[in-house]
């Protein structure tokens, strides 16, 4: 098994440059949540000249809409949502300094181009493992758009949150290289 790289947030551009597609990582520190409804509100706020609900520079957004926590839990099931839903919004946020995104599924050419231009990484998290992912979340606090319920923006503190670099800041894409390797075997 490949070595695991430990990442502490904030997720600096220096760290971004060291990661390669296929790297396994464990993320610790603060990350933020947001799905399509929250992303839409953030982009609308920027268009009005307003500040985002958190300083997006050198941060990671996890595309998740967690379920409500059961008694004694910090958060309910917290598995990744399909990242393509954020493709219309991600290039703008990357341009504002976002350095990491966690989700599942393919990303558009526009998102990958913005990642290469500004230095960002796309991490994949395991779909269907939301209960296990939730165990890596130490605290969760709604910080914006509470009216969105599960899609509100949350500030999460995570410890050893498992992910894999799917697309690195050079545009190397594990979905493409994986298919190519499979065809050769």
C-alpha cells in the first residue's frame, strides 16, 4: 500500500504542489461544507460584492449534506455528494483562493483548468461510507445559510479524514490514468 500523506489545514499552495494524483491523504484541521445550494448563494454574494461566510483562501470544501446527528453524535452520516453539481461555481471559488475540494465523481474541463491555473486539488472520498466518514469529524457548526438545512455551510474540525488525490494541481486525473492502465492490462 502506498504511503499516506498527512495534511494539516490551512491547505497551503506549497502543500498543494507536493500532491500527485493517486496519493492517499489523511486530512486534519478545519474544513468547510457546501453543496450546490450553498455554492449558488456564495457566488451570488460575490456578485453583489459581499464577503463569503468564511475566508476561502487555502481552505478545503467538502461537498456533503450530512444527515442530522443521533444523540451523542457530532454529525450524522457525512458521505460525499456528486461533485459535478458544483462545477458551475468551483472555478470562481478556486480563483478566490480555494485550494481543495472533496467529493465524488468527475469534474469539468473548466474546473480542471482553474485548478491548474490557480493551484488546487480535487480529493475523492468514498461514496457509501458516510457513517464511517462521520467518525472522523470532531466538531460541526453551521456558519452560514441555516435555512438550507443539510446543505448549510458548516465548519468541520476533522481528524485523519481519509481521501485520495483524484486530480492534482498539474491536471493529472486519476480517472483518466486509471482507465489507461486498465486498458493496458
